[in-house]
C-alpha cells in the first residue's frame, strides 16, 4: 500500500509536468522530483535494484566458474548488508511520504 501511494505521487508529478511545453534546454525539468525526501527515496530504490542486479551477476559468474564460491559468498554477504540498510531507508521514507500525502 505504501509503495502504491508513493508511485501514485510520482505519477501525478510526472503527469503534471508532461502536460507542460518543454524546450530542448528544459528537458531536466521533466524529471525533477518534488522534494528532497522523494529524491532520497528514488535513489534508495535505485540502489536496491542495483544491488539485486549485482547479486544476480555474481550468481551468473559463479555458475560460469568465473569466481570461486568463497568470493561469491563474501560479496553477496557484503551486498546483502548494504541492501538491508537500503531497504530500511526505503521503508522509512515511504512511511514519511505516506504521512505527507495524508
């Protein structure tokens, strides 16, 4: 529910800005996020997805015998710790944004 509310907020901002006339120099205006909390949330979500991609790539490297099991486990553990803190941040920011929307 929190994720849906956050996505609705992003979509409404995007829709408002897509209706505006934009020149070549103002393209950056279309992708601006409404406030600092939304910027931080967007970055945290992107980091979470990047970590998912990295863990997947490590799994592929292990499967193709490009890295050892020891390296795989060490890197996955390191990335999992980062992802844990990243997801905590996402959850807290979503709660904050949900309170802001209500």
